[in-house]
C-alpha cells in the first residue's frame, strides 16, 4: 500500500511522553499512528469508547492528579524491567 506524508499538530508534552512510552515497548510513533488508523478503518470509527467519565473514574483521576494512592513512574518501570532482564 502506498504511503503518504501528513502533518499534525499535537500537545508537545503529550507527544514527548507518548514517544517515550512507545519507545519503551519497542514501537515507533509512526507505527502506533498506523495501527490507530488501521483500527479506525476496521472499526468504522474510533477503536475505543469515547465516553464521559463516571464518578468513580473522576475520583480516580482526581486522586492521580493529587498524587495520592499508589502510582509509579516510567523510570521506575524501566528500572524494574532492567532488573528482570539481568
């Protein structure tokens, strides 16, 4: 299938974080976008539900923003992965 080049505008911090996460799992940003596009075509729409969060989800989001509860960082996950690999 022929390829085409396109330009999109993204939030810079989201883009940087997404690239780092995708790199961590061994995928390029372009590969992820191609998968997303393919899934939109196969699903004839978004490949996930786009819903307004319920009260439980909103509470979890608030907790995450306030750094309450259990959470980890990408660096911690990388360290954990490296320890398992060795």
